[in-house]
């Protein structure tokens, strides 16, 4: 069975433009292009579902379709 810690680490789009670091302790740090820490906040994972609360106030969600693929915000992220 997968646990929340199974998904900790770096996830990125195929072109590497968006990079999302899922940190231990339920925090994330997302870079976009040359902009480091473009979005930061907290996350919770339940099963294959991830929910985000960004520090700027918006919320988002996503799904891990397998252990190396995350669908989030209309993008596909791959484990790096």
C-alpha cells in the first residue's frame, strides 16, 4: 500500500518548466521557469488524491495516476 511518504520528492512537467517539490511535513514548493518558489503552501494526500492550500490563498487538487505520474492543474507531472 502506498503512503503519503511514497510521493515525497520532485515532480516536474515533461519540459521541466514546472517543478514541484513535495516536502516532508506536508509543505510544497513549486518553481515555474526561472521563477523559484513561485507557489508555496501545504498539501495533504489521501490515497492517490492530493489537495493543496497555497500560501497566497487559492486551493487546488490532483491525482496520482501511478507511482510516477501526477495529474494536477491541467498538467501531467512526472517523478524526477
